[in-house]
C-alpha cells in the first residue's frame, strides 16, 4: 500500500484501504513506454515534398525580400508551392516551385504598374 499512499497523499489511509483495489487495478493497467531517442527516425518528407527548403532559398535568391504568403498547391502526382514575396524595393512577385524537383517553374510580377 506504500505505492498507493505516494500516489494519493491527499486521501486518508482508511479511504485508500477501502478503494485500494481500484487504485491497484489502475496502476496495473498503466504501461511504461521506453523510447530510445537515438533510435527514432527523424520525420522524413514524402518524395513529392522533399525540396521545400531548396524552393524557398531559390525563390529568395531570385527575389530578395520578405515572403508574405506561402501556399501549397496539390497536383495529381506532386505538389507545387507558391510564394508571394515583396522585394526590398517594394515590388511584389509570385514564385511557383515544384516541390518534387526543387525547380522554379513560374514567376510573375504582382505589381499592376509593370
């Protein structure tokens, strides 16, 4: 009963003795999970999205500035990602990249004056 007393110090010893069997059943039903962090694989993106970081760095290299909006566009066999960007000079651009290949496939100025 010492284990039960440690788990429920707020209750009187008599109350624990009366409902002790319920507490023991509860304790027995709890399982301890031992996970070795060195054996857990890092989350891996699916092949259709592996180039997410490459796409972002290429878009920022083409049009340096701030990414205002990111939108993932599903296609039949892959995903595209669209970045709406504002360059340091104020110009706005939309850049679309294929997430499976890591290649910019479309870029368009969003400025009305151009």
